[in-house]
C-alpha cells in the first residue's frame, strides 16, 4: 500500500516505481547541507512524494526549498528513559556524547567543559559514543564508556547532573531529549531540531552553535547550583 524512501538517494529509483508499489512517502530525517550536496538533496524534496519530517524545524527547511506536501511528525522518547537516581544525589557531574562527525562539533563541547573545569577542577565528566576505544581528542580526565546499550545509557544519564550537546545542526537531536527524560539539566547549542522540545531558560539553556564561550557560560551557571 505504501513505500517509504528513507534517504535522498533511494528517492531516485523509488520515484520511477509504478502505482503497484503503493503510495510514495519520503521520511526526511536530516538537513545535511554540511555534506555539500544540498542542491541534490533539495531536488529530491521536490519529487512527488508525501514528505514526513521528524521535526517542525526540518519541515520548514523542506518547505523553504520549494517542496510541497510536507508534514512534521516529531520523534519521541521511549519511557525506559526515566529518573532512577534522584537528581540531588548526582553532584557536579557532566555527560556528553562523543561523535567525530563534523556537524556534531564535539570539539566545541570539550572546549566549553575545559573552560568550566578551571573554576570547578573537581567535576566528573563522562562521555559515550560509537567508537569502541576512547577517541584521542578526548582529554584523559574525561571517562569514556564507548558504545552503550540502552540500559547502560540510562544508567549513565542518571549519574550525571548536566548533559552537554554541541551539534551545529540536527534533524531532531535524540541524546539531549533522552538526558532530559532521565533528569539531566541540558546545556546545548541551538541546533535546530532541538527546538521541538527545548525552550531556552524554561527547560534547558541554549547557545549559538560553534560558540564555546557561550556554551561554557551556561554550563558554569548550572555548576554554581549543584
């Protein structure tokens, strides 16, 4: 009845399919202009598919490109992400996801934490990510857990007070939402998709992308509380 294209390049051949393959939908999960093919990407958005974007911010990007028939259906967080360790038990602890993709901009996140560490040398910092071994870009004072199961990820979130995200742009931004559900105070760059659930000074602290000083100021503000 229905066929979904889930990547820009799958649209190219699904677009040629006949009506016997079902109604054509396109799941738009990212903006990805940093991969230097935005013109080709936006061409696929204009194909005669019904587009479903994973955030309102991303849906607007698709519409602004000249595409039509676009709907936003935001992602959600599984209820297994929850508070299992009281927030007041966590102290001055910080967690961050370490991913070496350029748009994740982990260097800005590390730099911001380093700035704060000068005033709070005793803070504990935990990182996780897809690499099995600890990436060389992480300083020795950051504990690295590598690739975690969902259960272990919930445990990590629950032992930290502050979660830091420094992405330049994200279609939705899952880790900050997961961390929020586990009781972490989130300090993040305004990466676009995060606006689906994050409101500055209401349930998180946002700063401009690629601005380590502003990100550090927000982390510092929270460390003064814990």
